[in-house]
C-alpha cells in the first residue's frame, strides 16, 4: 500500500502534527505552508533532523498544487 502524502497548512500551530508526521512510518510529510518565514525555518530544521525532504510554501495557491 502506498503511503499517504500529507501537507500541513500552518507551521506554527501545526508543528506538533509536523513533528508526528516526520516520525510516523505510515505517512509522508511532503509540504508545509505558512506566511510566517520563521515558522517555515523551524520546519526546515525539524525536517533536516529526520533527513526528510519537505517542500515549504509561503503561498497557499502553490501549496495546494503540490502532489499530496
């Protein structure tokens, strides 16, 4: 079975979900969207710890077009 590819809208409030998805083996975090750049940088740091590639978006229209 193929893993669900998940995107999170809202890096600040969604950080606990982001952290969980980075370690959850049954799904793959593929994208995060937030207008607040420091929140996206925090996600970048978290993803780096788990050697995960996560696309980061400031624009919702671009985010929603991501393959997820």
